[in-house]
C-alpha cells in the first residue's frame, strides 16, 4: 500500500487548523503521514497543534516549527521530511473530504508514467463552512487538452484537490523560494513533460475568507511579475495581451506569433466556457484580470514586460 504524505503549512491559522488536521485523520485511506509546518505563527496555532498531536499520539504526525519564511520554504522543508510515494498539499483553512485520498491514490496508482498528478473537484465554502458553489463552477477544467498552454492562459488547478507522485515533484524541486505562488510555477514546469488527470469526484472544501492570498490583487500581480521572469512564453503572451488592451496595434503586431494566437484563442474559449457555466459569487471577472495586469505594468519602468 502506497504511503501518502499530506503537507499542511500554517501561519497564524488558529481558527481553522484543528478542523483541517481532523479532515486528514478522517480519511478512509489508512496509510498516511501528516506533516505540519508552522511557519512562525504568533497566535495560538502552536498550542492547538501540540494538543492535537497529544490526542492522536498513535498517528503518524510530524511537526516542524520555523521562523516565518514564506510558504515555499515551508513546503521545501516538508518535502525534505516526506517519505510518501505520493504527496499532497492542504491549506490550513481548507478540508479534505474523507474519500479524497482513497479516490486519488486509486486513480494515480493505475495511471501510466505520463501522468504525474490527479485532481478532484470540490466545494468552495465561506468562512463559516457554508457551501457557495463547486470549484469547477468557478474554475472549470479547460476544453483544451494541452495542459501547458492552458496553464499559460489561467491556473484552474485546485491545490487541495491534487495528488502528485513525489518522485516527479522532486524531479522539478525544490520550489523556488523567491516565488510568490508556491504551486503555479511548479505546475507550469511539470506540465511540459507530464499530464494532470482530472477525476469526476468531490474531494475537498476550499474556504473563502478575508485573508485568502488568492483574493488579493496585489498578490496576484506579484505572482505574475515573478512568473514573467521565469517563463518567456508567458512574458511574451502577456506583452501581447497588454498591447491589445491598450489598443497598441504596432506593439501587438510586433508581439504576434502562432503561440500567442493559439493562447488568445484559448483565452476566448475560456471566457465562453465560464459564461456557458454561468457566473458564481466567486467567479473572477475580466475587470479584475485587467486590474491585476495594470498593477503588474505599473511595477515596471517600461510599459511592457521586456526581456531585459
């Protein structure tokens, strides 16, 4: 039976951390190691985790406390500690449904070598745990089948819904600790060589509340800014999109390429897909996307993201 390492990094997560950890121990799949990385919390997180571990001393739980260094360093530390054949990452305010590991381990163990990861659908919940909609209502799996190109257009993958082969994760690791998004950069790199397989299962609860980084426009802008320094395809595409948004046809013509034409077509199809699915209270609007691009552009001396 494959061992699964479930990684839970936490910073000041006293409100939700116990429920998160309980959801891991309630899994129907039995062969699990739970790795908790306390990234310098200053609230009651440490006391809650220690009490939790005392109540479940018979379980395979590893706990590490470090100075606040950011999520990438926390995940790198957890990956150093992990012994599992498979690995997944659960936010300290999110929950796994009890069937998550059983469903994903079964699928990944049967998958071919070209599959590095599988992922489920899940529910988006509010701060009090009330369901808002399905994850796929907010971020549906794209119609296109080229994972790398679809990820250049948008990141729809749910962190809480993914299970990876640890050997592949380590092949592309460690995570770049300068990254503003510990997942997206890694997935872009993995997607050039491997496939991520969606499952028609519900496996997690993703919590929306006032402190989510993913809802922060400044964080989104910093993430894009970082990624444009690492991925030339993304940088060139965003240059092209920004020129179109500014009606700068000369620059758009200069930036035109078959890849950018392909990506703009995928972007259009993506908007059609979201309109077809119907808007939800947490659908990301085009207005917000443009605002994020404006924030990125203002952070550069040049108007666009030049190669230099």
